[in-house]
C-alpha cells in the first residue's frame, strides 16, 4: 500500500447512487449533509462509480442510463439521466476532501442508451478510460483524496463487464474466469498501463467469486485485494429461501419476506460459521499473496431494502459479527459494515450508535504488517 494509515479505515459503498439518486427523498440530494452524517457515524472513506467509460467520451453531455434493476435501492430503479459528469465528480470528491473522507474509485459500467461500455475491446481501452479519469483528479489537485482504484466492480461478473468475453476471444455469452491466463493477462496489462501513467495509486480489480482457485490466481500486479464477502454466497441460504437475484420482479423479495429471517433464526450459528468461512478464506488469501484487504460489500446477504415485513435486526446482527471477525484477523486496511450503509437504507442508516460502535471496532483493529511478508 502506498497510503500510510494509522489504523484500518471504516469504508462504505455509495456505488452509482452518489450521482443517480438525486430525486427528492432518494438520499443523495445534499452531499454535504449526507457526508456529515457519514462522519457522525465514524466512517473514513466511500467507494464510488467514476463512470470512466462515459467520462472518457464526453464529461459534459447528458447521458441517459438504463436501469440495472427495478427492485433494488442502489442507483435509479428506472430510466434516468446524468450530466456534467466532470463537474459533479470533482464536486463530490471536493466535498469529501473538505469533510476528511477518502474516496475509492470503481465502476459498475452503467449502460447508457448507446451502450458505450462495449467500447472496451482491449486492456488498452480500459486503461485509457481510467487514465482520463485520473488525469482529472490530477488536474483538480485531488490526488491525496483517492484511497485506491478498482478498475472494475466484481470482476469478471458479466453484468458489470459484459465486454470482457469479446476482449479475450470468447463468445459474448461464454463464461470467463479470472484464473484463466487470458483474463489474468487482461487484468495485468490494464493495471500496468494505468500505473505507468499514474503510479501514485494502489490498483486492483474487486472480486466476489472464484475464491476456490485463489492459490492458482496471479495477483502480483495488484497493490491490494478487494473481496466482497457474504454469508449468502458462502452457503445455500439463498437457494433455501428461493431468492435468485431477480432484477425486475418482486418474486425474490416475496420469498425473502416469507422465508429469510425464519431460516436464519432456525440455525443462526450455522449461518455465522458459513460467513466466517468466507472471511477466513479472504484473510488466508491476504497472507498467501502478501496483499492487504479492503471489503466494501458484505457481510450477511447481498440484497436487502426497507420493505414491508422485512426486519433489519437480523441483518444488523450478522453484519456486526462479520465486522468483528474481519477486524480480528489483522488483514484488512478498510472494512465496511455492510453494503447497505447509505441514506437510502433507512433501517440501517438510522442506527447511528450501532455504526459508531462498529467503526470504533474497525479503528481499533490492527493493520496488516506487510513488510514482514515480502
């Protein structure tokens, strides 16, 4: 890691919500207000979408974006538009800097009407998009506010990088794996090209899959690792609930209402152990690779929201256990409390004292001593 820290950071994910959820009541209408609330809860950093595939084309125009989903509360649930990308991007990061909040940059490659994300046809293309974003950071004297750069969210999940198959010679609907030589080369070439232009940052590709092959994966070219870890992905929880990541149907949430909390309460220790298995596996990967960890999406289940008959108590219980387990390992430099730590998730956001307790746990954890491992 290039940034010198005194203790692990409490981080949250504000994805593309920071810009897209600006309508009345959506949570991010007033950045100063919501950043003050974030600091009140004890957080040090946010991870946001930098829209590199759009910023590199035209940072001033109006972009019409298609919904990624209608049933989730990240981003807009219907067609929306964003404009003045550079002005908003710089304005948000300046607001963060003024509040003492660091910013991790990422991208979910949001789909616009003309699908500009498919312009990524090589590692060079991806690198050039990111270089254009980091040039802006440098021009605006905001370098010291950037915590790290994640070149693609949850790589190589196809919903976030639908362009990847074509870049490595696969059919568009063919599954690709991070551990494969061609995908490893793509990641390496992308990071090395961006690093050559902007060597002052830490780089990675965030991940949420293929943890069973980490011993075979070459991550030497990454500066940090960002695994996303949920009990639901380390167990059969969603299968038993009947939740299938429905994006435009309420069926998954209907099943969540009927079964999720009841299933969790039926054998909580079992689900805790499944979550711990994922956390411990990430800690082991950190030790194996000699890389420090950041996790911004975690710990219980992947999707949740304020909804009739959905209680937050059991989610908060799981997330508290996850925070404490991760903090106890000494392998993380940045730890989230959940992926619901934003103003649009009122059931989680309103628990101010809980957030303070969790961020205090994070701040008192040990940082990885990577110098002893190299």
